């Protein structure tokens, strides 16, 4: 009788140990699958976010210099028409993240700076120039520099940068929703993200 009881106890211990190992193995497999899915989704989110705008500007370029003992003024002048496409974006393929499977935490370590690109088309009209004061490569470089400065000033006063940042926030919110659905924690610069509103308040 005693041997039977010992046998039953050993059998129960074996059964419980077997189920424990199976459950542990299943949980580890689920954790690994979840981690892989999160990594895949992070890669999908990592795309270039671009906000585009178009700007137009018209201005007059003038230059004059004295010649022949300061007796004669040599002039050149042109009407400059600028049409430009401007893009602002974040290349999220450069985002740096760390996945801590043990603590079920995704940390965003680095978000790239915004990228500003200006593609101007410059046309010249009503060009007048004296023989001894003609347009040169330096003049065109000066005009291009002035054009870029004018466009940058316009961009700063526009809502392009804020639109790009809003789209960045939207992509980061997707990461939060993803991790939250799996019961994981999202952190940015060691700060825990507790809600969608928290992302909007981050110092990006």
C-alpha cells in the first residue's frame, strides 16, 4: 500500500513538472513571437515622413560699380522669379530602439533630426547688363544663396515644420499602441510613455 501511495505521489509530481515545463516553454515561445512581431512593426513604422510645400518669390537683383575714375556707373539688373518645392521629414529608418524581452519594455533611444530639402527653380527676366559689368558665376551663386535664405525664412514662418512634427508624433503613437496592446511598456529617453498624450508632450 505504501508503495502505491509513493508511486501515485511520484506520478503526480511528474505530471505537474511536465505541465509546468510545457507552460513555461509555451510562454517563452509566445514572448519570443511577440518580440519578433514588435521588431517587425518597428521596421514598418521606420519610414521617411515627409511634409511638402511649394513657395514662390519674385525679387529684383541689381548691382552697379564705378569705372573710368569713378566717372561711369556700370549696372546690371535682373528680375528673378523663384518657384521651389520644399520637403521636411524624419528618416525613421535611423531610429534607434532597444527591446528588453525579460521586462517587456521597448525603449526609443534616438530619433533623427528633421531633414530640410529645398529644390528651387530660378528664372531670370528683363536682364540688363553693361558690357564691362556682366553677370558672372559669382552673381548666380549670390542669387542662389539669397533665394535659399528667403525660402528658409518663409519656411520658419510657415506650418511645414509643425506638420512634420505632428506626423512624427503620429508614428510614435503607433509604436505606443502596438506595445500597449501586447502588455509591454514603451520608454523614451528613460521616461515611461503612459498615454498617447504623453507622446505629444515629449521633448522631441
